[in-house]
């Protein structure tokens, strides 16, 4: 695995939808996570919003954190098409105060409307697999309202 450089000024925010068994943990480790929509560029010091996957019994947005470590997962030899994967470690910085998940985002399906709710619905629930995604500054500002 190769290490990644720390994020710098102007870095993007990210969100992850994954199985999270302990929503109140102070440190989260996610191994070999699928990345989409720029998620493969995640790096140490980036902000990340944690969604407990409803596919795994979770409740959607649970926390915000700071990426402590991000490492690339090496590609498997002999496999032609592979989605980039990374392993990350995250320190929780805040717990969500309000609910936000599939139920709240489902009605935001006009993919061209530019709303942060639509961006999150598209990136997480149009293809419901667990993943790390890059999000816009507008979506990050919207999510900050849940803390």
C-alpha cells in the first residue's frame, strides 16, 4: 500500500457510507473501501462525513470526522476493471444531532437541480453500494447543519 499526502488548503470534503457497528466510537477504521466521484483522492486531514449504511442496519448520517490516514489498496493482478479502493482511519469530531439518510433524501431525484440533498442522494443511493465519495463545498455546508 502506498501512503497519501496530507490535504492542503482548498481540499475537498468527503463522505463515506459503510457498515458502522459503533456509531459513538472515537476512531473508525475502514479497510478496502470502494471509491467513486473523486473519493480516491481522500487524504489525511480531510473532513469526512460518516453515514452508517442502511443496507447494514445503520441510520444514515451519524458523525463528522477528520481523516487520520488514507492508503491505496493495490489492484489485483489479472482483473481488468477494478474500482479504486482505499483504507482510511478517521477521528470523530462531532456526532449528528438530526437524522439524514435514504428516507430523508429519497425525494431529491431531479439530478440536475443543483441541491446538496440531490447530490447526496445521487452519490449514495442511486447505486446503493457502500463507498467513499467526494462531495461539493455546498454539500459539506449542508451537512454541517446536522451538527
